[in-house]
């Protein structure tokens, strides 16, 4: 049996901008401007979170706040496979952290209100 690629990526950012504005900038760079939404669904109990409604290549995209967990105001972008797509298959993990970091670092270079963190 062939392993299913398990793409996953996480990036931290620092910003005092509202989550919707950070999501809009991130989406322009990574997702062709697809809209983040769903803040009212409170998918993360303790912090604000938004997501792209449609799966992209079987991946879910979530942007959540990190305020309250550390001393900086920030956001955490998470890209993970939807469980219902590959839940019963053997997976091989492929990390996208460096790729996402570089794309956002270059793409947000002229947006000083959002700092991409390692």
C-alpha cells in the first residue's frame, strides 16, 4: 500500500491588526485571495479564529489568535489535512513550515504591521 502524503504547516506571526485583516493579507499571498470567515463559530474556545471554508487540496486552513498564551499579540496559521480524507490510510508527513515562512516573509515584506516569526 502506498503512503498518503500528510502535508502540514504552521507559521506564527506577530501583529496588532485584527484577525480579519491578517487573514486577508495572508490569503492574498498564499491562497489567491480566498476569504477567511467563520469567526462567529468560535472554533477555538479561548482565542478568535477564522478559516477558509473550502478545502484546498484536501487541506484545512485556520488562522487563530495567540493573545493570552504569551506576551505578544500574534496569530498562528495552521494548515493540516482534513481527517475524513485520509483517516484510514498510512501517512507520510511532509512539513511545509519553511516554505510557508519564506512565502509569507517575502510577501509581507512591505506590510510592517505583520511580522512573520520563526
